[in-house]
């Protein structure tokens, strides 16, 4: 069995028992079968572990690790430590995958001798099942890409450094550079990707029109729908990882990249976090929370930015976050 393992599929699990049968079926239906599956149960209190153990008993390709609740960062690191495949694929248990995901992408990785492959996906609304976006990489036609000053802002803008589930990674590259997930309660995907990309990997794209992954947004109970008190600190840590990557690759951030890192990621995530479930109730308390982002402010040059981004930068420079808060309140009132 060990000699036939090309891919280790690592799946962190926490109270997703109702979704596991579908994703297990998707995995079993893969047309490429040289894989192992490592479930890491992160202290589930529902029937998740029961579902997984019923599969592990009957199928040697499936394995399970049990641990006390520590978070997805710890679960994925635990999976990496015992993985045996040449490649690593991180899968979320409440999404869906195409039957040809491994069959189409593993040969591309091997043929192009790449360290990471990025492939297309569809973004769905969980409740309605409506497609929110269809993401493809048709314009990326080169055999391999290094991260350079000419493409880093584009890569950042389109989310190449964000999620895990539309990428497959070289396990050898991960081991050689001792890459692990950061101990963050959010955005661990980005932390891992930024660390991975700090070592100048060869990145290839599957530029076909196929969607290999179905990502579902706004699932009830998902961690992304609830207020996180430390979210600003996490995105500041993410910014530090990004600047570390740029330093390692000897790339200077342009105005647009700085805007994305400082304004879009730190400020905007702080701002919208103030309106999630469990966030401060009163307008005053929301404003006091949003102001916490100021200690992470970094000057963003306006040169080269479109006019609306310049306006945002000016407002934030003069600590006028209240403008965004009032605009949000007015919009919500008009929609009632």
C-alpha cells in the first residue's frame, strides 16, 4: 500500500458529521486511486468520529487521528506529520470535489515538476446552492511560475495565497523547508501558503475550464460566520508573514499590494467582523472595536491607486473610520 500512495488527503474534522458521507463518497469516486485519507478529529462532540471509524474499519485507504480540540492548524500539522504521499491535498469536509480532481492534476504536477498546482473551482451559497462565482485560470499558460515583482500583486489579488483546497502541494518541498501551519484561530490557510511561497516554489496552473472543487459559503455553524475578537491581530500576523515572504524573495511591495495587505485585509476584515454574529451590539462599541486596527496602520502611498482607493486611504490616514460605519448603517436602514 505505502508504495502506491501518491497523494495524502488531509481532512480536519470538527462537528461535521452530517456532511461527511457526501465528501467520503466524492473521495471514493476519484478516478485516481493512489491516495490515502487522513482524518483528524479535533475533539468533535457530534457523530463525526463514529462516521469516520465506520469507514476506517472497512477501507485501508482511510485513517483517523483523534486529538483534543486545538483548532484546524493543529489538526493539519498532525496530518502532515504522518502523511506518506508524494503530494499533499488539504480538503475541507463540508465541501464537494470532482471525481477527476486527482486524475487531472497529479499528472500535471509530475509532468511539469512543479511544487504546487492551482486549479479551478466554483463558489456556492450554502443555503440556496446558487453559484456566486466561477474561478478559472485560463490566462496562466506558462509551464511554471516563480513569484516575482511582476506577478506578486496579481497573485495576491486573485487569492493565490489564501485557500488550501484548490491547490496540491509537494510533500518533499514542505519537509525540506519545515513548513507548518501557524497557530492562528483564523486564516491558517493564508499563513501556510505565505510560508510555502517564501521559499520560491515552482507554481503551475491547471488552465482548463473545469471546476474541480465546490466551495460553500455561509454554512450555519461555520467559523467564518461568527465574530472573532482577535481577528485584527491575526490579519496583522498574516501581513507580517507576507512581508517576510517579500523580503525572502527580494520583492518590494507596490502601492496596490500595500493597499490589499493593509486596507483590504487588516482594516476591512476588522470592519466586517464588527457586524458578524456575536459582535458588539451598539454603534459606539462597534466603533471602539474597529478603532483597534489603528495600531497596525502602515502608510500606503496613493500613487498608482484608483480614485476610490485613494479616498479610502485618506479617510483611514486621518482616522475617519466612523465614515465607513455610518455608510454601513445607512445602507442597512435602506435595505429594511
